[in-house]
């Protein structure tokens, strides 16, 4: 069971400002049914561009509902400029904290607020559009969004990023990319963490190398792919080229190429040899990688 | 506030009679059954009696009953023990809807060169036996659950066991949810191995059974002393075993009568919820189902929020929603059945027991429509008409 603060429970059981404002000045809609949570925020401004009223509608767990409720409470009375400065951290702190895995609820609140402000600024005509490039296709999270949660919350691991914005929590194909983003944004933080040099075997015979590759696929790579219905098979090893085939969900995933480099190649380099590179078997590469289209 | 416990597929209350049987075994009769003195040795008689009580419920011989630490150990021992005894066969068949105690073990086997086939289920959560038949060739083990913990769907296990063993393949079933709810006669069935757990039938946690049919080759999973005829080493959990024996005796006596009562309550609860809550749907095969379980999806709202609202009234249930587990994906069972995301996120399981009363059911029926309505009023996906 989650440990929720009393304040969070209060806002869940007695949510404030539920509903939709008629003829609002700003509307922000984020999330979707498939993702498991979604929020629609509406607000009204006075002549000085101060938020006089805010309402919400939320589909989601207790913490999603409570963060939406406190958000409306927090922004009432703020000017737009002040509201723009509200971060997901402010929302979480207002609630007396959130469980780590629920931090994405506070991010959803901040995103909805931003979307609503943007909607006002462009005259309420267009719906909020995603900025930047989509990194996590499972949950539709962009590089801009990921960068922002990393900066604002001082995140240093992929797991934290998933807790804060869900990116990387579906098929896992974008985890390598997220890791690279963290390294770029937080080079100082990363350096502080101890870095262990992989303990690799010395010189290997061909047979030993192939055995080690197979073992690494079995122990390190397949379990990760299995968690989202995929699988992998070692087809051949020619010198430093490792040929593999994707099976199951992976065979239809258009992120297979990323998985190949970020998961398969990285693990083989870590456990076998820096020189290895991976290629997909031609037969399995012919299958269309487009199950999300 | 009174607790209304509708989460009996997670765990059950220890029956008072069971607890009374166990009580003297902690501070007074605490001997080790393996000891060479009367004080310890007399515990052997208690274990023998428990073994007979279990055998009586299962319709098997006492020598076919091995006591373990629970369902997960029994599943691990059955699967790994069978494969170790049949080193030349490298294929295992299971289903996509198994409990993790089976599914995770099977998936791990793939890393050791085994081929694992996970049979799909249809929208009602049913298996296609023709597909199973097609897959059985040179298989070491088929492991298929008796009844599903999330939906309560019961598989035709006797038929499956016959089909599998006729082809000379070993058949194991995880019967954790079935024991005490479905009458069993293993002497008339072809099941080779069967697992169950004490705490699902009003015995304490930490004790379970692995049934091993006479003549079934099984390498021991736990090595050490000679307990359980060398099939499961480790000093016996005497109080747990005695409690489990008593729980089985109570179940044998009352299974039918109690199931009628439980089924009537379940049906009343289910019918009322489906009638009173618009956009709700039943998950799983309505006909072939445990008498105590119902799994209902409420569209447009999220399971964890429903559970917390129920909790406020002291009502305990569970959900297949992603948010309750900390993962971002909803239940693998509902996903395998093709339940859409929208309904899987809002699924609630009520699992009853003989201790539930009609008043509790009525109270829950009274509260649920309000909870659903309240959460739907918050939901951006509900058009005003659907309220």
C-alpha cells in the first residue's frame, strides 16, 4: 500500500474545484486513458491577468486526483507570470511529499498548467501541442519534457526519470537515450557517482567468446526484453560482429533498432568485449517494425 | 470501523478452530519431530494426522502429500524438480495467465536453453485445448493453473491432465485458488503434481503442499535432512502443518454447503454492481468460475482511486490497475484476455469467503454506485450523459 500524506488523502476524498469553467480563458489537457491518467485544467483570469478561478477533471489514481486538486488551490490568485513559475516540486511539497513512483502525477499537474497558459497565450484557438521530439513512444514523452524533469528535480538515473514522467516505463526502448540525456544535462552529478570498470575476462578463444556472448544474452539481455513480451536469438558471430534476431513483441517494435544499440550492444560490450558490434539478422529485419502505427 | 474483507484470493483469515489446534504447539509442545525423545517424537503423530486430513480433501494417499513453505515453493519444486529428473527433455508448456510463481520460473528456464510455450487465452480467459494438443511433443512438463487468481476462471483441468498424460508428459497444476473451493478427487484424475497454499483456505501463511502422484520422478528442490521422506529437507513447520491439516478437514466437511452460500453472496454483489453502475463489465468466463470471485471493470475511472474510496468504508478489495503495483502496466491476465487498457485500469476484484455476510454485501452494494459516480464526476472522459 502507498504511504500517502494526510493532506493528499484530504484532497483525494474532498477534491476542491472539480469541474470545468464555462467559457474559460485557458484550457490544458494532458495524458490519456491508455496511459492510466489524464487531467483537464481550465482557468479564468481577471483584468490584471490574475487567475480568479481554476477547475479540474482527472482520470487517475488517488495521487493524480489530489495533485490536480491542490494545483487549482495553489494557482488561484496568482498572476500568469507567477503561475508559470510553479514547478512539479512545488506541487509535491505542497502535499507534504509524494511516493517516488507517483512523482509523475505532480509533473502531470505542472504540464496541464503550462498547456493551459499556452492555450490562453495563443488565443484559445489551438490545442496544446507537444514540443520537441518524442523520445518515449509508449507514453508520448518528448526530449524537452524529459530534460525539464531532470533539471528541475536534479535526477540522475533512468529509474527516477520514469518515476517523474513515465518515460522509459513501457517497452524500455528509450532507456539508453534517456541515460545519454542525463549524462549531458548532469555531467557533474554523474561524475560524483562511483564508476565501476566492468570486470571482463582476459583474452578469449573464439569458442569462449561465443559462449560468453550466448551467456550474456541469456542472463543480461533476454530477461529485460521478456518483461515487455519480446525475445532475442543469437544467430551467428563473425569476428566482432554479432548477428541476432528479435522475436515476439520486439520483432514488431519500431524501436528495435534502438534496443539493438542501447541494450544488446551495450550489454555485450560490458560483459564480453568493447570491440563487439551488433547487427540484426536479415530475415527478421525484413519484418515491418511498426506495431504502434 | 468494521472491516469488510473481500480480498480472500490474496489471503484469508485463519479459522478459529485452526488457531486453537495450533496454539499449544508454540510454548508447550515445541519439540522437533526428528528428535529421539518422546517430547519431540510425539509431534510426528500430529504431522501424520495432518497429512491424512490433507489427503482426505485431495482424494489421494497420505504418502503423496509433501509439506512445503507455501504455493511459491511448491510451484518451484514441481517445475524445477521435474525438469531435473528428465534431463533429456527441453520443452515446457504453460499459459500467459499463470501466477508469477509459475510464469517467472518458466521464463527463467528459457535462459537455460528450454523452449517455453505460453498458451494464449480468449476474451473470456479460456484456453484452446486443440492448441495445447498441437504443442505437446517431446515436452517435459505442462504446467497450467486450476483457477485464475484475478478472474476466478477455472480451466478444465481433469480433461487437460488426461490429454497431457496420455502423451506421456508430466502435468502440474497450480491449484492455490481452487483448493477448498472446488471438490477434488485426485485418485480419479491424471494430475501428476499439484501445488497449494495454506493461507488461501483459512490456515496460516508459511505452509503449503505439493502433491506428487505415486511413481512420479521428482528431484528434490531443497536438500538437507531426511524430512518428508527425503523429498523436502528442513525441520517441519509443525504448527503450520497442523493448522493446514485442520483447515483441510474443515474444508472437506463444508465445501459444498459453504460454496453455495458464498456463490449466492458473490452473485448478488456482482449482479447489483453491474446493474447499478453504468459502463461496468464483468471480466472472465461467467460459467466456469470460482464461486467466490468476481472481477469487474469500471470504464473511465482508475482502480487505485476506487480501492481507496472503498477503504474509507472499511471495504477491502484489489485491482489489476497499474497504479496499485508501482508498475506502469496493468494486469498481465487482463491484457492476455484482450481487455482494453481503459477497462483494465479500472478493474476491481472482489473475492469472498465463508466469513462474509449478506449485510456486508448489501453495505458494499449501497456504497459502490456512489463511489463510481463520484470518481466519474472527476473524470474528463465521461460525457455528461453517462453520469
